[in-house]
């Protein structure tokens, strides 16, 4: 995702797709140093919790 972004020519569907993609990345894939350099999902799996 590039920032800043001009959203004027973007449809609602495209906007939702971009936001959904960001939320999925934020919740599942980003690496957190406070979680031992794991993504949130990897951290939960390491604790034996279902993702």
C-alpha cells in the first residue's frame, strides 16, 4: 500500500478491498517485536491457541 493515496477515483468496492487487505495484514502477518518477532497468528499458534 502506498501512502499518501488519492482515493477520488476509487469505488466503494475497491476501497473496501484495500481496507480489508490492510486489516488482514495487520491482524495476521505483521511482525511484532513484542511477540518475539512473530506475527500475531504465529504467536497464538506458539501458545497452542487456535488462530
